[in-house]
């Protein structure tokens, strides 16, 4: 299982954004949507061994977290607009319950942020992706239960970084250049594919 956690510092936690200007009205939810495409879609298939958490920390409804599971997710399309429509429908649902509540096939939502994710992870080796971390090519990775944390266009805020450190997360680098979050997802998955195969449907 490959798990990713993308922290959207300003990504809106409600459906209150314009489909005509997703990037400009959603606190850059578009960055997270592109991570979804990179995390799940391969040529003619969907990675069923990927789980991705989108932590939405923007707007008055924040924090909320979406959990997308490749094994059961449906309607994951490659274009940002379709993904935005899907996330918008999910965010329209009101959930009063604690923890992750199923909302659509393969998509659950929790009212809460990083704390909810950390509570949900169970057995996991946590890696924080950042350019100055240990080079992934020279690191022996946990291939069974890895969880990779990524920042958005703003990187990580201090509190998130401190929480991850407190939880023993290891700093992992993908090379000297600061790349886009979705490209970081692709690079990690490629490294994992080379080391251990992948489940696809
Ligand atoms: C666009 S980058 C963030 C840039 C932001 N200006 C900053 O200072 O962090 C988005 C995320 O991708 C990941 N990332 C980007 N380049 C990376 C690299 N070379 N190695 C590891 N992670 C990287 C990090 O998790 C980063 O927070």
C-alpha cells in the first residue's frame, strides 16, 4: 500500500468555489487535484494500491480531510475539472460523525485535519518530502507501509512540520530541484514501482 498525504494550507474545505476559476477561488485546490491524478491514474488504469489524503485547511469550514482509496474509487478522471466536480460533490455532504465517513465510492471525509490522518494511519513509516531530505535513491524504503507527506505550493507550515517531526517522520528528498507536488508524487511512485511492482486495474 502506498499512502500520500497532501497538506493544502489554504485549500478550501467547502464547495464554495467557482468551477470557472478553480485555482483562483479554491485556495489552490487545483494543486491537490493534480496530485490525485498523479497518485491514481496510469495509462489505461488506476492504481488500486494507492490511498491519498487531501488535508483541506482553508476557509471557514476547515479543517476537513478527504481520503481516496484506489481499490474502490470510481470516477477518478485525468482532467482537473472533473476531479474538482467530484471533490465539490463530496464537500457538499454534511457529516456529523467522528472519523472518516464514506461519502462516495472509495472516498471518505473527516471533519478534522492532520490529527485525523495520523489517527487513521495505523502501522506506517512516515516520510516528509522535502528537497533537503535524504536522497530517495540512497534510502532503503519501507515498501509495505510507507506514507509520504507533501506540502502544497506553499510547502509546509511550521506547526505541521513540527507535528510530523514529533511523530518520527523521516525527511526524504527527490533531488535538488523544488518540483511541483504532483511531480513529487509521480517520482515517488516511479521509485516504488521500480522496487516492488504495483497493483493496477
Ligand atoms: C511546489 S513544492 C513547495 C514549494 C514551496 N515553495 C516550499 O518552499 O516548500 C510542493 C511540495 O512538493 C514536495 N517537493 C517538491 N520538490 C521536492 C524535492 N526535490 N524533494 C522532495 N520533495 C519535494 C514537497 O513536499 C513540497 O512541499
